[in-house]
């Protein structure tokens, strides 16, 4: 009986040891990649690109739609895009900013909040929850913040490798990256941005007869409070409505109502709102890869427009 119990204990220790080693290899490997889900988090935790005068906050239309390098060139500053894919304002957009600020070399003088059709909402499903996996043992506060909305269980948080079960691609990428055998630059981000050159996807637009834009009061209040906090710290906040292809805008059933709400947030917080929903770019699908996302050409064009608008507003301190 004692031998049996000893064998069981040794087996458990062996499995746990393998799991710990595997967790270290996969997590460290993913923290070396520029893959979109991890690129910004990796810059933050690896201390890269943290000396910025301006940062963007938003969702996928933010990271795909605004090129920091264009803004840098025109304004002579350093900008960075903190856009996080698939997540409306609550809770991940402000969380990304606050995590960045814990490691930033300096406080950015300008914060640009990018509004899209779903900004005034909260995360309703654990989209791309794997993006938080590599940082479990590195920053417990981050994982704690997202545990509920990302459905991270007790086992996910405290059992090595458990959270990676079912994520074969992440395991493969992590191992390959750990041993330096794979480059991810073509699928990655630089300064939080990647200009996409996908073909125009009209199919996703054709299936939408009408669209009701979401509005969550808590999200709106959180945005206003976030702006007030930035202003109290001496930062300038500018709101931007990212271009959306005109045919989709025409299917917004509450477009007018939401425009008023965007404007009311800007008025309440006493900040500038740059509205690009009516910019000529929205009439031409050659600047989009789908109805809500600008392609590389469109992103560079609207980034140039934004840079000149910011210059006109005299919000950049040189």
C-alpha cells in the first residue's frame, strides 16, 4: 500500500513538473512574439515602445485604422496604438491603458479615444481570452481584472498549462518562439498597428439589413470619468469617430440618436470630438477591407488627416 501511494505521489509530481516546464516554455515563447493578440502586451511587459507623446485607445477599428508612424512623421512625436481587438470600452480598453501606464517611461500628453459602432458597450463574451494566458505568472493583477469577463476559472489561474488546453495553435507558437524557430512579423503589429491589405469583403455587409448600435450607460459614464481623470493629470483627450463605410451607416437604425450621445459625452467632458463618419473616404470601398475597418491605404490616409487636425487643435506640445 505504501509503495502504491508513493508511486501515485511520484506520478503526480512528474505530471506537475512537466506541466510547469510546459507552462514556462509556452508562456515565455508567446511573450517573445509580435502576433496581434500578444504584441501590445509584450511591448508593455518587455519595456518596448513605452516612451510616447500620444496613445490611441480603441478596439479593432483603432489598431487597424490609425498608423502611429504616419502621426509620428507629420507631428514629429512618438505615438503608440493601444487598440485591443474585439473589445468595446468596458472593461478591456481602460484596462489596457492603465496597464500600459504602470510601465510607461512617461505620461503621454495626448490620449486619442477612437469610437466605432460598438464603443458604448461592454464585453459580452470571452473573445480571445488566450491573449491573457502568457501573463498569468507575470502580472496577477491583470489576470484578476479580466477573470470574470474572460471566464478564467480557478484551474485556469492556478494549475500550470490548464488554461492552454484546447489552444493547440498557441502551444505550437509558444514552443516555436521559445526555441527561436519561427518568425511572426507578417502577422504581427508594430507600435500596436498593422496596415491590412485584405480584399474588400462585401459579403459581410450584404447579410446586414439593419443594425442597432449598442448603448450601455455604465460604459458611457466610464468613458466620461476616464476623460476627466486624464484631464486632471494634465493630459489632453481627443475623441475620434473612425470612418465607417457609408452603406453600413445607412443601416444604423439609431444613427442620429447615437451621434447625439457621442456629442454629449464630448460636451460633458469638455473635449474635442473629431467626426470622420462623414469624411469622403466613407464613400469609397477601396479604402476598406470590410464595412467597419480601413485597409492599409485608408488607415494611412485617415492617420494623415488626424495628424493635421491635431496640429490645428494645437494639442501637441513641442
